[in-house]
C-alpha cells in the first residue's frame, strides 16, 4: 500500500469492454516438418506448453492455410486442373501429410479448440495477371462461383479427415501486391464475393463455418472494411473482421461503429527469426494495442518454426516454439512468454476492463466471471526498474516492475 501523495500511473476507469475469446496461432508445413522430427517427449512438452489449460498458454484457436502459404515447403493448391469449375478433382491429400496431423494433436487434447482457415491465393488458373506478382482472381460469375465451391470442398475434406473447420477468412492480406503466394482484392470485390457467392453457399449448408472478412492489411479503413460492413446483405453473412499487424487503428474504428462485429487480430508476431527479447517487447505492444482496440481474440502467425528456417520469400520468421531436428529439441521463445503472460490466467469469455493513466498503453486487464478475479498484464519496456502506482477502487498499490519485464498480477 502507498499513500495518496504518490503519483498514480494506472487506474481502472470503471468500464467493462469487449468479451474475450482467447489466443491461437498458425500451423504450417515447415513447422510440422521440423516439429515431427524432434524427440517425442520434447514434442509433448512443447504441446503442453502451448495448449495445456493449467500450465501452458491455453491456446484455443489454430489457423491453417487453404493451399500454400509462405510457410509451405513449396507452392501448391488443392485443385490444379484448369476448367474443373465443379471442383470434382479437389484434393486435400497433401495436407494429410503435415497440416492435418499438426491440427489433430491439439484437437485431441482440447475439445473446444477451433480451426480457422485462410487462403493466401486461389489456384493460379483461377487468376488473371495484373502486372503484380500475385495477380487477382478472374472476375466473372462462373469463376467466382467455382472459387466458393473451392472453399466448401476444403471444409468438407477436412471434416472427413476428422478436423472440423469452424471459421474461414476470405483472403490473407488482400492489399499486398508483392506477396508470394498472394492475391489482390478490392473492398468492393470482397463485399461482392461474400454477398453473392460464399455467403449464400455456406448459408445453404448445415454446419458451415463462420465467415470472416480479412485478414485485412490496409490501413485504409474506408476502402476495405467499411465498404463491406456498410452493405447489409454482405454483413448478414459475416461473423467478424480480422486484421493483420498494423491494423489496430482499423480494429478500433470498426469496434466503435460496429460494436456487435467480432474482431480478430490475426498476426501478432514480429521479427526476422532471431526471436530476441527486444522483439518480444514489440509483440507485447502489438497484442496490448489489439486488445485495447476491441479485438476479441489474437493469433500469433507461427506456432512452430525450424531453427534458422526461411520462408518461401527467403525471410526468417519468429515463432512461439523453435524446433531443432538435429538436436531433437523444441525451445520456447521470448514471444511465447509474452503470449503466456496474457493468456495463462485469463479465462474464455472473460471481459476486458478499461484502464487509464500514463501506463495504460503498457497494460491490459480482464475480469474472470467464474472466480471474479481481475488479471492485470503489464510491461516495463524501460532499461530501468520502475515503480508504478495502481489505483484500485479505494486503495493504492505500488507495483515494482523490473527493467525490460513482463508481469501478470491477479487482484
């Protein structure tokens, strides 16, 4: 306890904000290739660290690419047969080698674990070239209807393989023309595809996944998000909107104007494969900003990656776990510890609590309804120890924060 003469750096503002749904991360071929080659005991320990409710990160969501992502071993799609518009030759056989086994492991451990699917690109034969590397989908009714079937066949084949897909996103980073694999979409095209093709198709199918707009990568709120959300017919098919890293402002604007729309931050990772503590502080700030902007759930881009690995674009990638097949080990990274600070004591369906004060930009708080506990997660990014005074109702608490530290406090 401290006296009231001390300067208050943080206080609860008395508001209860959005319900919280949880954390998750992306699976990849590169990740499973390395993960499957380590010792079984190491793999089990890493899985517990990621998914265990009592000791781990409590991850509840897994994102899987529809076809190749930039973390695939090579470029591929699920139907490489031009003019097969009925998708009779669609096949998820390649995914049964790596991605589906990766997904099955946590699904066996967590009965409420959810799968989110997101394409990086339609099959090449469904696209027209635009001078950009990634191109655009051929914009005609026949091709668009066939691409909607492509989504449906993916969901059906995964269900037959024992992996139910609960959510689908339309396109990963639809505004980035230099991504490989990738595909450019305008806001109007996203709206029309949802409204006229994928939405009606899924609405006719019992148990179809929920549809998410995104994962948006443009800071132009009006061009993408608002274009879709302002259309009542498209909006009726949407469960929510997902934004990539850098989209926190878009999340905040959507949350203000469309408070009933669920929000996902779909890429909270950062870095170049070095997995440093300095980069972990950037990740903390990204997660904190997403939560403060109204996100209901946050995904880390990459759960597991091989040591010294490179993606299809030649870049190193940070991850929550680094697998070293030669040594037979899996090591938790600094970003893992950031995620665990946020997730380990926050229950599903907790509610975010509003904060104010000079340290509010370094903190997030939640109310757990089950035991009525409040969980405060706070970062000290400074190179010196800090003493932050928290105003909690009628008392003041002095919080000693070590230099360059992450802290989780239960009140």
